[in-house]
């Protein structure tokens, strides 16, 4: 069946009708660019080249059918134009996302690229169909049913796809983030249409369906609003509970902060806390902030080693196994040696207090028996202004501040150092505590109850005078602050107070 049109004429007409010259130029140019920017432009090019080749074949077939006057010419031409349009769109995508946008440093996620190219393809195909007189409304009406059926069967796939799109666009999870989903912890390396790939520290790649990321909780490690990417780590250790927590904490913190450790942030600084007290040991934790989330275990190990050496230097042993059984015979001998060493410590403490210098050994020993150990940690209140008094305190180690509150203003009036005593004012006058005494560091005190103090004064009335003198001095100091006395007024107050107090005391203690 001839038409009078030669194959060559038909071929030229078809080529002209579908702008093959331009298409050829563009393909050659883009392939050349693909060589210059191989990594990015590359992705979309093979498919476009393939489509381009297919449409070339269809072009030849169309020309042949035209020459033969075959009925299927229109359909073949339509197919050729549609495929050529798709090749153009692929080409445009390669140019835009592979060559132009990377130059402008304007990053577009892979899913978004696919979405743009997909939409463009649909639009261009619709335009081609329209130009060939295909009624699109009919196509959409029939395809709505098909879409519903496909949509229903592809629910999961769609969930993943939409999940992937949402993840990409809202930036909640980004490539490079460390995330934890269920038991899996790893670094996000890729967010694809269907899944998000994360690489674990064990050199595994886990492909998490995007719908899982959308449904369940996802922990992004080390991310905190407005803060640098740091991850807080806990390193645990146990220490025999006979070692005071402040000593353990100070030794460990000092060692951790003295010299930087690789991958440990200087800010916030590592800190140590006592988390629990068990039968035979205290459970401690060091918290530090990790800079590179990939090296958690090695950094924990470096921190652990630092802790161990710091404790060794401080002669603080790590706890022995909690199941250890202490078998000690509580013999009379042992009890005696224990109480002898205890008493020695008390006597040592008393020797450090100048007030008791006039006392003889027997008196000191009696006094030592009446002492109660009273350790305080930094910041604790030893006596509180306005409270009822029960004890006299001897400060053996550490430093404390005497503070007075007046009209809502808190003022430090004195510092107490080792060898000083306090709490005498209330015990001697029967008034409430005149000031608050706060430990400025870890403080070791002994306290003497009111009855033992009275007993001491009854036996040694001559102690009353130096105590009264000191008391008057302290009261004058307090008054200077609370009443605003000048130097002369202070001197006069001091003189009158001293003798008055001495009399008051004698009466109070019936000396
Ligand atoms: P008391 O009032 O029993 O309780 C608070 C104690 O703080 C007080 O006894 C004194 O021992 C002590 N104190 C009060 N004022 C001073 C001061 N100016 N200097 C030193 N110690 C003081």
C-alpha cells in the first residue's frame, strides 16, 4: 500500500516535526557536561539517553509506517513524542539538579528532585497528549478508579514515600544526624523515597522504612535547640561507702577537668555525682559531653581510666564486690582498740581549740567522751539564726561563714577557721541562735551538748571569763552590723557587755 511519500521524506518530516536537531544538540551538550560534572549530573542521564534512543527507533518506525500508509502511524507518532518529551524532562532534570543548582550551592534533596522531575513529566506528557487531541478528562475519570485500587494496594509504599517526603522537607531528621529508633543507633547516611539508611557503629547499614520513622518515636542524639551537637554520656563506678562523697567527687572532677580528654567537651565540664547508696558502697556517675558521637565507647574508656587513676592518687579504692563478707571477731580487745583510736581523735581535736588550753588531761578526757562527731558538707547550715540551741560546736577542719539576716538582707559577719568554737552565745544566755553558720567547704566538727557544757563550766568556772569575753566581742561585732555602731560606740558596748554577760552567765549557770 503506497502513499507517494518516500521513506526519506517521511523521516525528514518526522524529525523536523519533533525538533530532533535541537534534541540532538542538547543531548550531546549535556553528555559533555555530564563528563565535566560526573557525580551529580550522571544520575538522570542514562535513562534520558535510553529514552532518546527508543524515540529515535520509533521515529524511524513512524516514517516507515507513513511511507507504507499504515493506519497505526498516529499511535506510533504519539508514543514517539511522549517518549521524547520524557527524555527532555530527564535532560532538564540533569541540567538543573546536576549542573546548575550545585553551582549555586542551593541544595535540593533527592526526593524533592524526583518530585519536581515527576511533576514536570506528568505535565509535559499531558501537554503532548492534548496536542495530539487525546481527551484528558476521560483519561482522568477512568484512572481515578484505577488510582484508588492501586492506592489501596500500595498503602505501605505510599506511607513510606510520603514519610520520606515529610522527613526531607521538614528537616526533622537530616543526613549526618545520629538517631536511635528502637534498639538501632546509627548515623543517617541517606533518606530515600522508601527508606532511611543509617550506618551503625558496628559497620552495619540498617534500612528503616520511612513509615516507621513517622509512626514511632525517633531520638536524635546530641541535638538540643540552640546548643552545639554534644551527647551526654554516663560512666558509672562504685566506691566503698566509708569514703565521703565530697572527697570522691572532688578527686574525680579535678582529674577530669585538669587536662582535656579527646572528644570530651570542655563546656559543659564533666561532673561527678553520687547516684545511690548501697549496703557497702556508693554508686557514682561521671557525666560528660561527647563531641564525636561515633566514638562513644573509646571515650568512655578514656574517662574511666582517668577516674581510676584519680581515685588511686587520692587513695580511694573502688568498691570490692558487694557480696564480700566481712568476718571480724567483735572481741573486747577490738572494741577497746576502736574506742581508744576514737578517743585519740577527739583529744587531738580538743588540743586544737585554744579555749581548752588551761584544761588538764583528765578534764580533757572527760570532755572528749562527751563529744559527738558532726561532719557537714559544703553549703550545709550548722546553726540557724533564730533556732533553739542544743549544742556547742568545735570546728576541727574546714571553714564556715557566720551570716546574719536583718530586714531581709543577709550579711556575712565573720569566718570561722579550725580551732574555733561557736554556738556558745545561745547556750550561755538561753537566747535563740544569733546567727546562721554555713559550711564553706566540707567541715568536720564535734558538738558538745548543753548539759556537758554546763558540767564543764561548773567544774572550771575560770573558762567562763574568756568565753564571756569572746562572746561580748562577737555580740559587739553583730551589733555593729545590725545597729550600725561606730568605733567608739563599739568599744563602750564591748566593755559594758563583757561584765554584764559574765554576770548573766554566772547567774544562768549558777556558778
Ligand atoms: P549562737 O548565737 O548560739 O549561734 C550562732 C553562733 O554564731 C553564735 O552563737 C556565735 O558562736 C557565732 N557568732 C555570732 N556572731 C559572731 C561573730 N561576729 N564572729 C564570730 N562568730 C559569731
